[in-house]
């Protein structure tokens, strides 16, 4: 079956473009151009959006207010024109080189256009809770990756102790909290220009030349190729243009922060255009390492993206894209944040252990931002790929084929004991991943009352160790592993250099047929049914072998070693299929009011444990190698309103129940130091979300969002105990009713901008002052609720002031975490659960300046 599916990739890559370009439809108005001007002054407006109504075809106005549309539609047709501070207008174009006049709307918001439903439409008209962040807003706010973007979208949570161990969640759901296990699928789909990115490490990379980011909340499996149980990030980059243009940007800040971005676009011939983009970021570390005598946790990111747009006819466009991103930071070092008294004997408590070893912590205040970890921190992260996207207008819609290949290479080194002691001297989970995806879909208007999207999706993944994953103990490991008062633990060299080498391979094959319709059942009522069929096949081969330490045949000494690391091996395959879907009823009373109710069920396929399995009485618990599929039932009611021409206000209420919730749990065993996967019988997340925008005057705008999220284990009767209960009568605990980790009950963002027209260096633009605040209440940082591993709520304040030109020179001064708030991003128990836990610290105050030039 795998060979059959692979043949579809070649079909999408070669056959479909040939078929589409062979459609000899007449060339009708291959290009339509025009100018957008102010109705009173006839001043040409730069940066206005012109989109053909009911399509995904649109373009901004460039220098001199001109726009150019490549289209196969017969004249006349209707375009939607929007610009900040002006009334959004629908205009019928009857001829080329037309002039469109916009009336000022002092208090009117410009429309936000999205493509998540495979056509251009207003975000307010879509019966989906969605947040949209434009590329300009993200760039001005310094949100150059997903981790910073979450400050603008409070329903998003992202946690990263390194690029691999990245959790991207929406409403607290999507991926297991804490430490990533490669054996489960993410529940939040991450797409860039229609290409699915399977590895969560992609979210740690810098954005490259983005147009906007659309964050869809709730299951979206009937709209997107890869199943998404919690939501989707739809990242749209800036496309190649037949009008020449470029943008250059440099930023400088404290901590020797330097960021450079560049993008150039233009025609190579009458039918071929290109765009080349670059992004590079570097910054000194925010934590000082007393062992290496240099800062750690640096930024060192470089990314490239190149695109070619080929238009063989007016009805067909082909985009070939390639990208590569590389990260070479000096680690993702954690600091030791605290010590918890466990239920172990006194000699097994952390403070007693380090006293016996003659070691003293460099500080007990994590916000001193110092560490003495003695293992080199390395987080080499390489990510890239290529894609071919073909769009063809057929009938009343568009047929799209997206073929892509992507790779990921991860080369790390971590210190998992969080101290300067040689306890875990190596923790290197080297991995490489390749994926091939093919999506074919048709979206359009099927009749006067019926529109929608239907498609098929295939993904083939190969994830393997590269070539082995290594865990190794140092000379102090014996004291942390000591579980009795036997003198044998003091045997010289017993655990020194004792470790494991793991080879693993996970091959995943997935397929889906999906579709969603929009049926107009009355003047104001719409029914939107969606259906999805999933096929998933996983084959895993896992082998872990011990090495090193004292070479002995003494049974008692071997038993001590086996209590730390054991040989483990398993191989199996699973194959499943599943139907899921949703039904939405929408009531569009007017352009000012859109209400909807959605019922959906979704599914996350079976998981496999690839981080080591726990043992019981020396026996490896092989039964835990498989993790049952996750089943999601979701109900949602929402209202989208435009109270005034200058405002929007949206409300969403939802309830999500998950059966056999796939969660990552921590264990006291060193040999499972990345935790292992388990199923909680049932969890529930419910909440309310409110967001809105107000254009108070033509010079003053305010935006905000507020999210209340309540996530609980309804039933989890056999969960591992929290850190402070390690060593008690049982290693497991009923935590039913406990809170889910990583979820703040309250989170919100509030921002505002004051601006005024002006000139800088003879360039027209706007001076502005902007503030953004982000708040979240306290949350648990432990899979099993703990008395100690809870993070206090915090508020961050970001600010910027400057001059923004649509074309020409822009300059801004900015500050992030202006109040220099000390806060934790995440708390992590150390491997072995001796009582110490580390912290991922939030960034301190940073500030700097950005210069940008566009034409």
C-alpha cells in the first residue's frame, strides 16, 4: 500500500501540472491593472488591498497606488478594496486601467481577509473562531516566531525547553505538555503556504517574509489535509509579484541583538516571477554559565526562502518554493529553580546528596540567571524542504495540487541534572526526519446555493535516530541513583560512563479524504456539514542497549546497574482507519451579525513510546509501548459582530471532551528521562473567548482578546505521582479532577496605537506610538498536579514608537518586557526525581531599534 500511496506523490508532482497547463482556455484579460486614490484629494493610496470577490486572487497597491491582478475572469467582475481609515468598497471593474476612489471612514476598520477556507473572504463572515495577525503587525511587535506570537493570541500556548521539546497548543490541547515524544501526532496543524509541517521543532524557527498568520481554534480536519484535533496555524508568506519590489530591514538591540531581513521580488519574464527572502537573528545569552565563563541561551538563526511563480495561462499558476532554516544557539539551558522534599529516605533527598558530594549550588535564586551546568549545551536544528503548488481555475472554483518534501535534522546536547555535578554527562537524542506530502483539493462554488472544498491528503514520514541516541552517566550518578544503604553503591567506577545507545525508526503512512460544504438553506441560514476519513499506519523498531560502567559479572552489582539503565527492544506495526466530521449551522442576519453553532468529533491516531519504557521489579513494561488513539468530541457556539463600522466584537463558548487523552508523564527512573506516553481516560476543556477591535478615530485603534480556559482530568486513575510524592507507597496516583498542565484559567492581550500622518525624509507615512500587554494567570507545570510545580501569573508590557512608511524608510524604537518582569515559562523535574527541578526563564527586558526600507 505504501508504494501505491507514493505513486500518488509523483502523480501530483508531474501529471497534474501537465494536465492543467494543457487546458487551452482562451486568454481573457490575463492582467487587469488600476489605481486606488482618495476620493477627495485624488492622492494615490499605497498599501490598499484589492481582491476579486469570491476568489483567492488579490494584490496590494504598490508605488503610485497601482495594482495588478492576473486573472482569467471575463470583465466585468467585482473587486473588494480596503484600506485602513477608508470605507471598504465593492467596485465593478468594466475595463483595464480603471481608477477606484475610496471614501474616508474616520472610524472604520479595514476588512481582514483570510484564506483558511481556500478562498478569500472576510474573517468576520467565517463561522470559525479565528485570530489573524498580519505580517506587518508581527514584525512591528517583534513576534518573529510562534513563541512571541502567542503574546498576541492568548488562546495559544507554546512551551519549549529546546527546539525538539516544543509544545504548541490551542486552548491547552494539541500536544503533550512538557517533554516531546516523537511517537505521537501533534493536534495543532502547522501549515506554511499549504504545506503541512509535521515536526513541532518547526515552530521554534524564525518566520520568513510572512504576509499573515491565521490561527483557527477547534477541530479543523474537514478543511485541512492533516487531521487537526485542536486547531491550526495557517501561515501565508508573501508571494512573488510581477511588479518589482524589495524590503530590507535591520534591527539592533541590547545583549548584542542583531536581526537582518531582506526580500526581493519581480518578473523574470512575461510569465515568470520570483521572490527571494532572508532572515537572520543573533543575540547573546540571557544566562551566564559559571563553568564555561560565558553567556548561554544565545540566538543564532538563519533562514532562506525562494519562490518561483509561473503562469502558463491565465487560468493556471505554478509556484515552486524551497526553504532552509538553521539554528546554532549555545543551548537551551535551564537554571535550577528549586528543591522539593520527596517521600524518599533522608539520604535520598537532593540537599543531602549534594552535601555528601561536597557540592554547593551557585545560587538559590533562579532569577540571578546563572548556571554551572558542566555538559556542553548544543541545539543544532536544521529544517527545510521544497514544494510545488499548482492552482487552476476550473468551472466555478479552483483545483489545487500541493506536493512537498521536507526534512528535519536535530543534533543536541543537554544537561538533564541542571547542576555542575557529573550526573548525566550526556543526553543526546539525535534524530533525522523526512516527510513527503501530497494534497489535492477543489474549492469553489458548485451552484448558486452550494460551495465548499473537497480533497485528498497523503503523508509519508520516516523518523530515525541519527545514527544513535545517547544517554550517559557521570561519576556522581551513583549517589543520585542510590536506592539502599548497601556499600556496593560506592564501588569505584560502578556507573561512571554507564549509559545507553538507542537506535529507533518510526515509519508513518497516513491518508485522508476530507470535505466541507456551505449550503445556503435560506436568505440568512447556512448549513456546513464536513466529513473526513483517516487512514494511519505506523511501523516502529526500537532497540536500546547499555554500555560502559564497571565491567563485572557480580550479580549484585549488575542488579544495581540494571536499576539505572536496562536493555529494551520492541518492534510492531499498527494500522487503523476512522471517520470523523462536523456540522455547523450559521445564521448571518446581516453584515453586522454572524452567529454559528458547531458539533465536531475528531481523532488522533495511535501513539508509540520512543523515549524509553519504565520498569517494574526489573521487568520492562512492554505493554506501554503502544498508546491508544485519542477521540475528541467538541461543541462550540459563537457570535461575530460589527457593532459599528469601526469595531468588531466576537464571542465564543466551547466544550471539548477527549477520551483516551494522550499525555506525556514524568517518571522517577533515569532511564526514562524524557518521560513516557500514557492515556488519561477522559479530560475536558471548556472555555469562553472574547476578542474585538475598535477604531476610535482615524488616529487611534485598540485591540484586545480575553480567554477563560478550564481544563481538567475527568478521569486519570493511574497517573504517575508528582515530584514531591516520589518514593511513597505507590508510584501511581488517581489525579481525577486535577487541572491539566499548561493552562491558565485567564489569559488576555490588550493593545493600542496612536498614529498621525506625516513625512520623514520626504517619504509619506505615519508616526505612531503603540503599547501591547499580555497577561496570563497561574498554571500547573506538571502533568500530575503538584504543590510545587506551579507558575505564578504574570503580565508583560511591550512598546514601540516610530515612523511607518508604506514605501520608503521606516524607523521604530521598541522594548519588550518593558518592566523587566521575572517569570517562568516552564518548570521541569530533573531526571531521576531526586527533588530538584529546573526552569525555562522568560526573557528579561530587551530594547532596540529597527530600520526598514521598502520599495
